[in-house]
C-alpha cells in the first residue's frame, strides 16, 4: 500500500483532489493514517453496508456509495483497498462517476481479471516459472509433501501449524516441507516440530502457488483462509460470524469443530539471552505495534504504563527494527521463540491483538489483548469477534478508558 501510494503521488497531485476511499475495513483505516502522515486528508469512505453508515474514523465518515455523486471526475480520486476492486469500479461507473479509480493493494497477484493476449501470455510465463521452482523444490525434497503459506502473517502461520499435526494424521501425510515468504515465519513453524522450511520471495511463492493450482498438484497444499485456495469460505462471513480459529480448523483443514490444536513444544522454545534482567513476576511486556492492524490511541498505552509503573512493575516494550519503546518503558527485542520465556518471566503481557498474541497463547502469564474498534475486512463483524483468544485472560476493545486496576 505504501509503495503504491508513493507511485500514485508521483503521477497525480493528491493534495488537489478530494480523496474518496471505497470499502470500510482495516486496510482503509490504515490508508487514512498513511495519507495523514503525508499531510493529506481523506474526504469520505464509501460502503454498501447499512451497519457502517455514520461511522467516523479520524474525521472521515462512512457514506453509501451514492455519495460519490457529490464529487466530479476532475476534482476527486477514489482509492480502493478491498479485494472487490472490479465490482466496486463497476458500481462507481454505474453511478455515473467518471473520475480516476485506483487499486492500492494487490491481494491476488496470481489472478488478473482480463482475457487480453498480453495478460494470458504473462500469466502463462509466470506459471511456467513457478513450475520450474516446483521442480527444483521436488528435487531437493524427494517424496516430501509440500505446503505453501502465502502471506507473511504470524497469526495465520500459527493457526496453520497448530492444526497441521491433526490434519497430517488424518491425511496420512509423513514428510513435509513448508514454503514461506519471510524468515521470521521459520521460528513459528519450528516451535511445533523439527520441520523443513524454505523461504522464497513473495513473487516466487505466488508463481509456485499458481503452478500448484494450474497443474492440480495433489502432493501440495495451500492452507490459508483468505484466498480461494481450499474453500471459498470467506463469502460465508457476510452472513455468519466465524472466528478465525474455526475458519482454519473447519474451513481450511476440514476438521470437526472442537478439534484441539497442538501447542508449541516446550523443548523447542528458547530462553531470552538476558532473561535475568527482567524483574521476575512483577514486570509487564507491552506490544503496541503490528504491521497489519489499525493503531490504538496513544493515550491508552500511556494510561497502562502509568498504572503499572505506579504499582511498582518494571515496564518493557517489545520492539522490532526502528520501533520506539513506549515512554517510561525499556526496549526489548526477543525472537519469536524467546517471547514465551520473556512473558512468563515478567508475569504480565499487554499487546495489540496481532500475530504475536497467537504465539503467546500458551504462555503461563496474565495476558491482555487490546482490539482496535474496526470491522474484519468488509464484513459486519468486529475484529474482536473474529480474533478473540480463549487462552487470554482479557480480550478488550481499546475504545474507552480501561480500568487497569480491576483487571
């Protein structure tokens, strides 16, 4: 999204346009934040859902798509972060909007909705390139079942691998190699066993997945809930609330409801190298950052740090790269496989609901997950309804002042 917006801003003077977003979802809220960081203000969000009308995020209100009639093609631009770009573009044109419409996120790089000669040639070339990569993978791992994980998302990888042992037993799958788009995901998978994991660039992984789909490779599997790889379960979310864990258990893997996922292997976890520096049983690990989740207001974090500091707790912030610790806390950067040791040593974890919360499901500590108030993709369900974690002591909406003293 950042890259696409940068490229768009090089072509069009966005400051001279009314910027309209189509689709109220987490990605559109992130886009509002991104625009704000560039000194730009979105004018409105369009959405077909009656339940979302009137919602306001940072002074940007949600309206029905007919609102577009208030803008001309010359003075506005529509940005779309939803997977349903084609349908949204069609609706805008039917409403008479003639202005520019741009897709800011490419969800399905393996799919292009065109039958042009150029598109068919390009996709054929990529499928053939993916098949060559598949052949190389088969050569390195002869007789192995191949699992392809499309996205760099800790939570999805955790769900995938925690239900894998039951699925593999059901399907009588033995040796397996996982393919992922980022090195950090290796740690999540290897928390559960001594698995082989290969890392590919995203475009290479997409090409391999395309080859698997086109060739109907029965010795491969794509266990992910957000693309039509296994089932088109996402559509069911428009009429029924289905928690993410159930989507993976029943939808992705076809296992019975109530199937117990495997926990991480304690023997495969590692101890943080500076564990003795953490005040045992009277410290808090804060995790306020997530690359794919709407930010929580800074005031919430300030209140939390102030409360725990007043109670004599030592406060730490889990940071990666150039992330900064919360004021009044100490930066700490454990690896994924070290996180459980850190949280159990501290005694308390408070984090924005992200993939790191999944990694900490089985941690023996007081765990609090904070949820921004947004809808899951463009469904009617709140994120807290979809991402709720039973193993956490508290799952809280971070929309009002939280009474930390009673938690």
